[in-house]
C-alpha cells in the first residue's frame, strides 16, 4: 500500500540523512527500484536525487 502511494505523480517531501546530517528534499518520484532499494526523485527545477530507502527518515 505504501509503495503504491510512492508511484503517484504528486509533490512529496522526504527527510533523509546525508553525510550524517538531516536534509529535506521536495519533489516527485521519478523511479523506484525495489531490487536495489533505490528511490529517484526530481524537483521543479529538474534537479535529481537518488536515495537508498534505508536513508529515508520520513515522507510527507
């Protein structure tokens, strides 16, 4: 059920750890690889971010 919500094309905010510090990214999901457990995101300015699912703290 949670993975289905991640595939919707709406803006989400993700809090995650980056180099030991808490960071935030707001954008849309561009890809989800369950085998490698990687989430790809893209914001309004077309900046991209790739995260391991274990780095994610919360999704809003």
